[in-house]
C-alpha cells in the first residue's frame, strides 16, 4: 500500500512524455524526454523527490517516506543497459546520505568497462567461491505460498561490503569472465534445486552470449543428471 501511494504521487507530477515504471521492490524508473538537459533532469528529480514527501497513513500506522534518486544522461552510443547501470549506481551513492538526488558522471555511461584490478578481484572471487546466490521468493498470489525462487548474483568483498551486480557484470561482459560466471550461476542453482521440494523451481538469468556456447546444453544436462533433477529443467 505504501508503494502504491508513492506511485500515485510520482504519477501526479509527470509531464506529457515521461514514462514511469516500477523496477523492483521499492525502486522506480522514470524516463524523461530526449531534450532533457542535466539541469532540467536535476530539477525534475527534485520535483519527484518532493512529491514523495509528506506523511502516509495506512490503517493505524504513519510513515514518513524518504527517496534517493540517481540521474543518468544519455549520450550517443549509450544504450538502456548503460543508463540503468549508471542511474542505479548514482542512486546507491545518493542513498548513503539519504533523501537526495545525485547525478552520475557522464563517463560512467561509457560502454567500455576496462578495469583490470576489478577484473582480477572478480576472478579471484570466482576461484575462491566468494560469489553467492541469493534467492528471491516467487509467490503465488492466490495462495500467498512460494512456488519458486529467482537466483540473484551477489559478491561479499573481503572487507564485508556488498558488491551489486551493476558493479560486477559490465566488467565481466567485457571479457570472457562472464561465461565462467554464468556457468557457476547455473551449476550453483541446480545444486540448490536438489534441496528444494519437488514443486519448487529456481529461475537463473544468464548473459545472451553464454547461450551461444556449443557445450552449454550438454553441461546443464550433466549437472542436472548429477543432481537427479533431469526432469525439472526448463530452458
């Protein structure tokens, strides 16, 4: 109900060509027109932030909502993935100080992702089993019972901080590392599936390029057979 209330407040300050969508959980996406400048985007973000302010009353509870916004501007050559990643990173930085708007640096939307140090750290995390899969329940609305789970990639760094997929995947996709990560995700999801009741499933996302590997289907079939789950796979 709180999310619905905030969605209506956001919708109330949209302009004619704006698009509003719920991304996941308590996150929203707003797409502004192509002629939006950096200053205009910041002003619009502040307008959206202010729209969410004010007390929300639900039953006998009162909530004071705060909102953190990340802004990314498109340049020639950027695609939706670039913009979403940059906006998400800016939003997370804004949330550290709470209830503010923050723009992503223009270079953060660059499609080249060459960071040798981060690549080496991700490779080490993969080699040392430091990567994790977190499982988000998929709930059947008619019964409120979980029917499956979506596998989400996470990396807890040695210092205890949590690396978001937006920090990992762009670097991995720029190298052959993404194929190894995808194989690890599928193999780990299958191993987890073995411990679930027969009426539950796990959905795992992989990079489109990994699907071109000629041996992927054989690998998945072997992992499923080893786990005794050959009848529960859907690709």
